[in-house]
C-alpha cells in the first residue's frame, strides 16, 4: 500500500557505516549524468504543467517532450521509497513522497509526484510558477529502514530519520534536521507525534539523491536587427 509521506528536504549526504547494498544500483544511476538529467526532466515537465509554467520551463522543455521512453531509465534495482522535493537553499519549499512506486515505472512514479509537488504539501502554500527559478529540485531514493530503540542515536546530518505513529509518518533526509530534538519537535508540530515518544516507531535510513535546478529556461530571444 502506498503511503504519502511528509517530507523534509536534504542535500546529498552519505550515511556512516556499511553502505546499504540495495542502493548500489541507484549509486550507479546517480553517476550517470544523462540518466539523472532524464529523470529530473520528467519531474520538471510534470511540475511545469501543474503550475501552468507555459512561457518558461515548459517551453524550454517542450523540445524534449518527444524523447523516447527508452531514454528514461526505469528502476535500476528493486523499487525504493521515493521522495521529490523543492528546496530554497537548505529550506524545504515543497515535498512529496511515497513508500512504494506511485505509478508503476520510475518515470510514471516521478511524473505523478512531480504533478503533486506544487500543491500536495499540506504544510506549505502552493508553489507559484515565478518561484521555480529560485528553487532546486531533489529526487531521493531511500534504503531499507533500520529500527532504532532510541532516535537520539541517529546522526541526522548523515542519516535519514523516519518517525511513524498511527497518525502518519514523517521522514527527515540526511542534512535537513541538525538535531534529533528538532526533528521530534517538527513531528509534533505537524501532528505525526502527539503522545509519548515511546509510542513512535523510529528508524534510520540511507539515501541516494539526484539534484538539479527546478527549471530549465529557454535562452532569451534577441530582437531582430533593423
């Protein structure tokens, strides 16, 4: 069953210890610029359409609309929990995610989440088209969570932290929460954690990310000489 997650943004970071082997195919994918850009482009097109960004990024991307589906890679390994975010510096502007493939193929899942990104983060106001030039796009693939008895044992600058209760779940990717105490306060603020910490199920996880600008602008047209 797919569960939408409340998500906080991250910059690329690696978890300490032995790297999660299930993310090995995704590490390889992240080292392939053409594949990474193709996947980011899927999100950009869906995002541009959702905010009505016709004159800017959508027009710039229109030339890529006919890219063969084969040019967009599918899941390189077993499908992973998938997060799509927009960031302004280190701050999250909008984020959506899913524990399981939201649309079947990787491209379809990214397309679905990209279409939701501007409006489905209920913690924040909708993203406007004119903001996109100032934002970074981050796609993150998460490794298998490892349960922890004490969330304070997690290093939030290097590891992801997931907090789950019967009320829902929130995932903080590496680097977003400077302290676990802040992450717990945020979980309470958004209503995921309401009672004692003992009621929560906490886990750590590793991520692999793809990053790029939220839009690809078309070059400005020169006025014809007279």
